[in-house]
């Protein structure tokens, strides 16, 4: 079992470029999440998907879009990257919405120049 | 929305001493309070959690206490070891709200 797998692990973009972060889980979890982690600010929720076919905004959704492709996969897209989106991005999943253990991927470090 | 405040931001202790990290939350509907440990270059991992119908929970050297009236909860690590050095996050959620994390505490255990 791989758990939660994120790609790519590192990416450098120029301002205005677009990219998609991919996430897949093999634990048959219903709920999936995208967080960003910035120094001194903890983990902030960008978007989440309570179940296949649904997505909802979190605390900091501006500048991002998501797609819940199927039960396993949840992607995060930056349409026009900005330096303020330089961060470490974590995908996570859990079996039940909002309670129970959250399983995280190893993170994707994104730098926008 | 929910607001979770965590203190201190950094904590240095001698090996064998105890460490305490404190969090407060704002939403009285929150009923699930996990603690995550993040090692360098890794994603956070759950180390212990507590639900609102329980005041205290222990697992070997770690324990969590919850005071719902005061809206605060704490992580206690006893007999600290160098491998306890990491960043620790508290969090809170309710059935209608995804996890909101605190800002993290960097714990350093000096050998």
C-alpha cells in the first residue's frame, strides 16, 4: 500500500504559468483534501472533496481549481501562478468526512518566480 | 469559521524532561481534536486524538487533555527523547467542518 501519493515533489514555475498537482490514494477513502503549508501559518485548507463528484472551497481557495477525477484521484490546478502561491502543498485523505485520521502525502514544494 | 491558536511556536527541552503544547479553539461545535507530528521533509502523521466526550487520553508517553468549557486542549509528552524532535500541530473539526490546524510548535529535544 502506497497510501497517498503526490506528484511532482518539486516544481519551479514562472509567474503566469499553469500547472496541475496530482494526488492519488489507494485506501478507498471517500474524502480528499488539499492543504498548503507556509512558515508560521500551519496548514490551511484550499479545497476538499467529501465524496466522488463533490468539491468544496476551504479557507484559501482563490487562484486554485480542483477536480475529483474518481474515488482515488484529486488534482489541484493553478491556472496562472503567482509568487504568493509559493508553498508546500499537501494532499490528504480520510475514510469519513471531517472526523477520523487524516493521511497525508509527502508534499509538493512549489516555487513561483 | 473555526480559529485554532497554538503556543508556544518553539520549545526546547532537555532529554527526559516533559513538554507541553497548548491550543485554544473558537467554535463550540468542534468535537474532534487530533494532534499531528511532522518530521523534516515528510507529511504530518496523527499521533493522538480526542473527542469531546472524553477529558483525557493517554498513549504511552503522550497524553492529551481537553477542557470544553474553556475551549482549550493540550498535548503532554513525558520522558522526551531526541526522536520526539519535530513540528507538532493541533487541529479541531466538527461534523460540518473540515480540520482547522494550529500554526505549529517546533519541539527540539536536547540530548
